[in-house]
C-alpha cells in the first residue's frame, strides 16, 4: 500500500512539473536557431490525447534592432494524428493559430529579418517526438515591412490558411508519395491568393509541381511600396498574376503571367515629387498605356523560363513578343494555362517522377487543376470579393468565365 502511495505521489509530482520542463525545453530548442531567440509563455499538457499546447510563442531577432518578432502565435497545438493509427502509422500534427510572420527590410543586416537559417526545420521537428505528417496554419498573417523607407512600407497578407499533408512521404497515408501544400490568403485587403504544391520532400534536389493565382489586387494599396522603391504612385489599377512551375531533380520549367487592368498613373503635375520621380512615373504610365490591349484595357505578358536553380534562363524577346501579341493580336487570357507539368521537367532532367507523383502528374498539371477548383469553390461561397468593374476581375464575360 505504501509503495502505491509513493508511486501516486511521484506521478502527480511529475505531472505538475511537466509543463515547466517542457517550457524550458521548447525555449532552449527554439533558441538554437542562429541569430534568433525563442520565447514561450505557458505550456498545457494533454496526456489523454498525446498532445501539448504552446501559448504565446515568439521567435525574435537577437540583434535587438528589429521592432517586431519574426514569428509569433498565441497558440500552437502539437498532437498525435490519431486517425492515421488506422493506417498503422504513428505520426504527429502541428496546428498554429493566428500566426504572424514578419519579414523586415532594413539598411543593415542587423536591422533586417528577411531569412532564417535552414536549421529552423530541424528545431521544429525536435518539438515533438513523432514525425510530423500534417502541418496547418489557421488565421495567419504575413507582413513585409520597411520601417526605414519613406514612406514606411507594410504589405500584408491576411487570413492565411496553410495545410501541408503527407509530410512523412508514406504510401500508407496517401495514394502517392507526394506531400501536398495548399495555401490561401487575402493580400492587401480583399485580393485572393490560392496556391498548390505537390512535392517530394525527401528528394535531395527539388522535385515538385506548383501553381498559384494572385488576383484582384488593388494597386492603389501598393502606393507606399511604389513610392518608396519606385518613386511613383498608382491612381488606379488591378493586378492579377498566374504562375506554374514544375521541377525534377533540380531542373525546372514554368511561367509567370502578370496582367494589369485599368492602370492609371497620376499626371506628374498632380504629384509632389522630385523631377526624376515625376519622369519615372510618366514613363511607367505611358508604357502601360501604349502596350495594353485597349478593348479590354489590359496590359499583359507571359514570361516562360527553364533551366537549373543555378542557371535559370528566359527569353527577353519572347516577353516582348507576348506584350505585342496582347496589344495588337489577341488578349492574353486571365487564367492558369495548365501546360506546365512534371513530364516537361522530367524530359529536361531525365528523371522518372511517376512513382512519387502518380501517372497523371506527367501528363497534366495536377496543381493547376486543384487551384482552379478551389478558386471556383471560393467564388461559390462568396469568399472572393470581386471589384465593381468586371473588366478588372479578369472575367471577360457576364457569367464570370474568361473568354479567349
């Protein structure tokens, strides 16, 4: 009886001390990221579901010269992914609530935080004893700030939702060996960002298939950025960007397609800027007016690129040709083309990617297909707020479907 009491007291003592021990461990682990220091407020242990919760997590620059933390979140949950036990896999999941990520540009290295040592991934893995199979960010924000520019710059993406699945790269948990990353957000107010990446996380060189849409960006909300770095401002305009990229064993192929509608640069007489800024603003405005498709009031081009990460290539003449085509022949359609696939990257690298990404990945861009479906779903749910003028949305017809 006495032994039972001693064991019970010992277990209670361990349970009471566990949050403090875990808190110290988390702080030490996060502080091993070079040039950064980790801080957490409190820890809750949930033994019954194999989980613990981190409250008020922060990762801050150790230089002390950046006024905002690199990362902060009021709550981070780490737990066993119980439903995967039915697939005979013991793996973990991380869920981060209201995460805020701050990239800061400063005049010196000490006043900037634009990148983190690659070892941060190892530090995150050390926070949980199981391999992480699922990662999710709910209600996040991403900021790009420059506190030293004139005017100060703060470009923000709100309502960030990221879900990464099958990070353990297991056929037990997925139909293919590919991990998937889906991301959504609202840049600069009511713009829409939709991204999909199918990736093999255990390849030594990048092997993935990606597609993204950034649409309905109000360029006037970029005025602080444009004034600080370009010396001009937007009177009006809407920006859409469509991009696809496929890579196999370090070689890649892809394109980026920017489209600008209803662009107006205020006349230099209305701007209180120096002479060079006025000239630059006039040149930007005149160029966009001359080379836009006037019936659709759209300036557009498509930039194709290919090669290796160390030696990317693109054709400037092709860029010019696409601008002229959009201006005088046929408007470039506002949509993902779906013509970039792992099969194309495979041809360049001579690498077989069918096993990891499935048969369909070689013949069509599965990432682009997923993005198109998710954008359509968000429109049906009313999550994408369209500008008042349909010509600025990328929808060239009354039913909202793009036309040729």
